[in-house]
């Protein structure tokens, strides 16, 4: 094997599109990392073990068994093996459990962390709970709302290390569908960005969210009739969708003057949400998503061992 | 040729997905009809003439020249030849024009009807104006709003045979994208329908249109957690999108107690809109779309000749 020190355990974040693995020391240090694009959505349940072994083979001892702890979509019904959702309210730091997965290679002992489910106003998450667990390692006293923008944005009420309520907005997926697959795609292909156009579209949608359906097609018509720059139309669509999301989250109580608000995600997406909220006079903090997942997996590993 | 009487002219509705042609008598009777799936979106500009000739060859005389009048996407920038949009306000029955198209076969003389453009609140239509021209042949005194539900729903203010304002809602395309290409597709595949679920989702969206972005993902979560029937989820998505559309059209003044409202479209879609509006106590009439296009083309043909 290629590591100077044998890993105490192995952490894995297995999302829909990608899988990332880390060789971990007993004290929670990252000894090595590897990743591939063999996301859970691309695999049949019988293929997961081989993909995992291929990713971590250089770290495995010849005789001992190493524990592997996985979070994310590998635990979904269409994944490696279902790790049933745990109901909220749930204290991330003590109410955790993990499902053992049958594997054939004797060098690994695999477990998958469950996702979370909300029964009243049905909702589910899988993977974000581990990022949140990493977040509360850094911010144990956080009492507010954490938003994790991405394909399916999660808005999560966190208090005393407990998740009490959450809501999923398909904002990212809607942007992708409209920008890449609808008639608007002809008018939005640009790698540039028009910040003032984003701001104006965001504020117009906050002021009249019910006019959303009428505004969409004008992005196409403006291009046809006025040759509107594509970067402008792209920023407008983003502003409209985020406006619709913020409007929904205000309505649902996830955004309120009395609740601290934190964003976890890519720098670019977090900046967009912070900019939008700033237009409404709402303050929020952004936290880099990097390493939060592995920190969460490390916290879960310690918790499950104790 | 296969017709007992030579056609006086030929009417063509060339949409994005399909092309339909009719051999017409001088008095506006349909002598024969033909169609194919060679829609404008599938063709390069150089291919249109061959497709047309293939469709109408049995109707053509060996010596004379027959006029062919086309409406729809064949006149778009990506079509056979662009027929520039006419600006509104426009009187359908007298402000019409048509663009001559260069063709190689001496047996045909081809013209394409223009689409319409609205400069204030940019919007465009191409094809619907011909259906509306057909509609006002039947309802010359109509003073109200005509809605043409489809992929891109048009809402059109019609008064004294004039179009003064219109708005396009991408409701049909959004339904298609979400039901067939988003994560919701796993929870919506059904050919059944749940009318009470449609009603409830429609009314909930009318009551709180700003909560749309929060409601979408619950369609998926309900399936995962409660095994909600897929017909129910499909009807709910439809109710939510039409709720968002009706809410926008109320806001924009296209739906008002003082304006008669007419729907032109497929029986199934019209029924859905009438059912929804009925829940709000709003009356509307539905008109079958069939033959309105050819009636519109016939009216345009008479107008252009006179």
C-alpha cells in the first residue's frame, strides 16, 4: 500500500454525480484523498463495491479490516443499499445511526449514514445532514437557519445541534432545465454575468412573485425583438428563480429578522444569495462547503464508535 | 392529379413539430388534406420546398401555378424564410401582409404570413394570430380575452377584430420539463388523473403563489415517504402550474370580471382551464381549435387577394 500510516478508517461522500473518499487517521486527519465520477445515479447496486475498492485499494492493508463510513445517495433506494431516513426532530450529534452493508471483500466493513425525513410537510435530505454535522462542529451554538444552495437547495432550522424543520427548493434544477432544455436556451448561452440585471429581476420577483409565469417568456422575446445580451437574460432568469425561492422561504418562516442565516455551498452560489438578501437588508454568513462533509463524517464516525 | 376539381389555392399550417396542408376551393371549402411530422424545427431552410411538394404533389396541375399560403414557424428566423413580425396593435382582418418566398418549382407560388410582436412588455406569437383570425370569422364582435393553451400559452386581448395586447406563459413547457426531465419524473409517470388533487393544488397556489418553489419538491418527497399515487402528484403539478399562470394573468389584467374569456385549444386542455377558473367563480367559453387555423388561412387568403 502507498500510505506511510495505515488509515484508521475511510470516509466516503457518495453523491448522485461524484464519489469522494478520504483515508483518515484515528485523530481525524486526512491522510489521502481520491475521487471519481462514478456517482450513485450511474451505478447498479451490484457495482458499488467494485467502484469503492478501485478508489481505495492503495490504502487497504493486506490482513486487517478497515471501516468505511459513507454518506449520500449511495444510501438511497436506487443506491448500494437503502439506509432508511431518520425522522426529525433529530439531534445530529447523538441520534445518529448507520446501516451495515453486506460486502464481499474481507478488508472492508462498510456502513452508510441515513438521510433525514420530515413527515409534516413531507421532505427528505440525504448527504446535507452530514455537512450540517460538520458545520455544528465549527458552530456548536448556532441557532438559526442554514441554507445549502445547489441543485436542490435545502433550508434547515438548526437549534441546539438539532434539526427541527427543513424545506427543499428545486431552484438549481429549474435553472438548469430552463437554461439548457427550454426554448429560453437560445437566449441564455453565456459565460458572462450581468449583476445589475440579476438585482433588478430579483427585486421585481420579490415585489410580484405571482407574475413569475408571465415574466419567463419575455427573456426569449426580448432577445428576438431587441437582441438583449445573453448574459443579461441569464442573470435575469437566475434573479427571478432566486426571487421566487426567497419569497417562498420568507412566507414559510425560514427567513426572518430574528433568525441568524448561514449559507454553505460553493463560493459563487453563496455570493449570489448573499447579494440578493443584501438588497432586502438581510444579513447572512457564508461558509465554505469544502471539508464540511469530511468533518461531518469524522464526527459521525466518533459518535458511532462511542 | 387525384382531385376531381383543381384547388384554387393551398393552405398550410407549418408548426414546429408538424405540417398540415389543405387543398382549398375558391369558396373556401376543403377539397383534401394531408400532413406529416416534418415540422419546421426539424428542417433546414433548403429542405422546406421538397417537403411541401411531397405533401401536395397529388393536388398540383401540370401547367398552372397554384398559390400556397403558409402560417406558423416556417416563417421564423430558423424556418423556410423569415416573415418579419408585425407590431400590435393590429387589425387582423385588414392589416395583414404576407412575404413571398422564392421557390424553384413553377407550379407553386408560396407566401408566408407574419407573426405578431409586442414591443412594450416584449412578446411574440407565430401561428396563433391565424387561429385568432379564424376565431373572429365566427365571433366578429368578440370583445374580451382569448387564451390559447399549449406549450406556450397565449393570452390575447381582442376587441373590434384588433389585437391590442398579449402575454405568453410557458406553462405547458414547464409541465413537460418537470414531468419528464426533472427529479419529479420518478413520481409523476401516470396516464390516470386525480381531479380533486388538481383542484386542491390549484386553489393552494392561487392563495399563495409565492410558495410555489417550496411546494414543488414535496411532490417527490410525498412519493418517497407516503407512496402518493403518481396520478395524484401529476395532477398536483398541473394544478400548481396553472395556478401560477392564472395568478399571473389576474395580476396582469387578462382575467377580469368585466372581460369575456374564451379558450381555443384541445378539448382536454380547455376543460382543465375551465374547471380551474370555475373554482374561482370565473366563467369562460371553450372553442375547438380544429379548423380555426384553416379558417384563418382562408380569411387571410381572401383579404390578401382583395
